[in-house]
C-alpha cells in the first residue's frame, strides 16, 4: 500500500475512534478541513511536521499514523490499536 494511503486510512480510523470531526482536527492541527478530507482519501502526502501536528491533535504517536494496521479476529475497524505485521 502506498504510504500516503496508509497514513490516510490510519488517520481516518484513529480520528473516528477518538470521536473528533474533520473540522475539529483541522482546527487543532492548524490545517484546513479540505486538507483533512484529502488526507483521509490518500490524496495528500503530509510533511513530517504536519504528520506530527496531526498526531498531536489526535492524541497519538506519529508512528501510529505510519504503522501498518491489520484487523485481527474480534477487532473492529474503530479499534485504534495498531497490529504489528507478521510478514
């Protein structure tokens, strides 16, 4: 999976799990709501500084945004816990 799509999927999952709207995260990270929308759709490739700001806004580590995530049996898509890859 492309890195920007991975970041977008992780960001969307973590944002939903935190109960934050795109608008609220945009405000907290000092970016536009359109940027957040594009990010979640894999259309944006954030800088390291923006990645850090986004992670801070969500209250997670920046590594949570770039770490591969796989659902395990019994997990739900809103579970914010990343899983290590066994590959």
